C-alpha cells in the first residue's frame, strides 16, 4: 500500500484544518474583515516555514523518498490568469467560506450541504475546461 | 493528550502543521495543491471524452485523490474523537457585523442559516451555494491553483504569479464580503 501515506497526510490535513477552525465560514468572514489575526497567523506561519524549507531543499539539493532530487516548477510568467482567476476564486471563497480543501473536510465534519458547493466547484472546473482557449491567460 | 488535542488549535500550531504537510508531500515527490483534484474528478466523471483539458491519465493524480479521501476522514475524526464543545472564539466585531446582515453567530463552525436544511432547501440557498462553488472551481483552475497551491506552495517558492493570485484572492474576497454579501443577505 504505497498510497496509505497520502491518506495519512490527508487525515492530518483534515484534522488541522478543522481543529484550527480554518474550515469555518465565520473565520473566513473574520479574516476578510481584518478583525482577527487568526487566519493570517495560520497562513503566515506556514509560508515562513515553507520559505525556509524550500530554500534549504534547493540549497542542499535534497532528494525525495524515490531518490530523485526535489525540483520546483516555476509558474508560467503572466499576470492576467492569476489576477482574474484569483479574483473569481476570492468571490467564491468569501461567499461559501470554503476553498477546495476545506469543502471536503467540512463534508467529513458533517456539513453535508457543502456537497452542493463541491458540485458547484466541479461545474466551475468543467466550465473552465471548455472556455479555456477563449479566456485571456 | 487527547484533551489537549480536543481544544481548538492555536494558529501557530496549525501553521506549523500545514507547512509540515507541504514538506511531507515534497519528500514524497509530490506538490501540495488541492484544487487539482477537482479537475481529476471531472476526468473520472468522463469529461476527458468531451474536452481535451480533462483528457489526461488520472492515475498520475491518484495520490492527490487519496489525500482528498484522507482529508474527509480527518474531518470525521475532528467532529467525533477530537470534538470540542467550546464555541468558535470569533471576534465580537465580526459577530456584530454579521448581525447587521441578519446572520446570527451560533458558535458552530458554519452558520446554520447558510448551511442548514432550511436554507439549502430554498431556491436562494441552493443557488448561492452552487454559484459560490462554481466561482471557487472556475477561479482556482483559471488561476492555476487555490490557497494550498498558490498561497502556501507558491509563496514558499517565491513565485510572483502566486503572489498575484493571492492578491486576486483577497481582492475578490473583500469585494464579496463588503459589497456583495450585504446585497445577498
């Protein structure tokens, strides 16, 4: 079972997101109203540790468990898709209080109605697929 | 130990854990990004036959689907074994602001007024949740990632595109929170 480690990582992710209330609609509202440090603390801490680790992985050319060097892919240089796509994402994030990960954690938590949001997200992903070539990137 | 884990986790513990998960996936030879799963699920539903964007070997993303499965199980564990009886420690200012929108803070993670049976069985409720989901799904694929892929993985790797995306996330979130929610609720 090579896959079990990914399930375990996912379980940890789900517990962390739920126990730190990052899956809470209220917490997302609080963040977008700048009324608490909580969400900024979560994201900020993760990014600071991430920055240091990625720097060290690159500097020491560390390898993954398959023995391959860990490589980082640069994102395509552009701004339109990131700004417009990001804006649309943000509108949905503040409305539903959930980004893609927390949607699923919420379903596990017992918020079945998040299934409607997931269905919407699948439709949205599909719409992107069919309109992709017509959109500015 | 279990009693400590049952309490709501402080932000730094959560931040450290999220960074740990990102690093763990790097060590496994993968890259942390959750919204890719939405594309894979479309492919599993057969979208690849109709559209080239979904025509890829979903097995290359099997690990991420397992991660998704784990995250659902994690939610179940948090709601049962690690359930906290304490209400969400939401700031009073947010409680007051939401009251102006007629959304009552009930101490739960999500307001029953939006995720409860009554609202989701109304046309307005279904449309709001479905449309909100469409925005998240469309936006994350258009931007090439969501909070995990851009805000965590991308910023950690000093990617300018990710910074632009995160600025977009916030611009959209602020617009929704301050201009559109008062019109919707």
